[in-house]
C-alpha cells in the first residue's frame, strides 16, 4: 500500500502513469459519483475519452433517475447492471 499513490492527477499525468504500469494491470476499475447521469453523461464521455485505458469495470454512483435502456442502446458494447436504492423505488 505504501507504493500506491492516491493523489489527484490530470488526465495527462494519469495516462503517463498508466503507460508505465500497463503490463502489470490485470483488472481495471473506474468509479465516479456522477450526480445525475442524464445531466453529466456528456462530461463523463469527454473525460473517459481523454484517458488511454478502456476500463474493465465502470461504476457510476448516484446516477439518479435515468433511462437505462437509452444508455444501453447508445453503448451496445457495455453490459449495464443497475442496483436500485430505496429512493429509486
């Protein structure tokens, strides 16, 4: 754990670090609190496209009310799994 760096970085810094250790990565996970997928999906796509890695798992929390079928149709390569919370019911 001492070797892990949990500091903030720019997209360029992240891409540089990723390239340095890409051969060591077995599973890549990306998590972001999106605070409304409907409102912020374009920002997410723009940010994700600036990264040089295709993550194995993408976790979005606080997506709020959204149309999962719409996003599933827009991103056919992705498998969507949605866990509802009490506020979604």
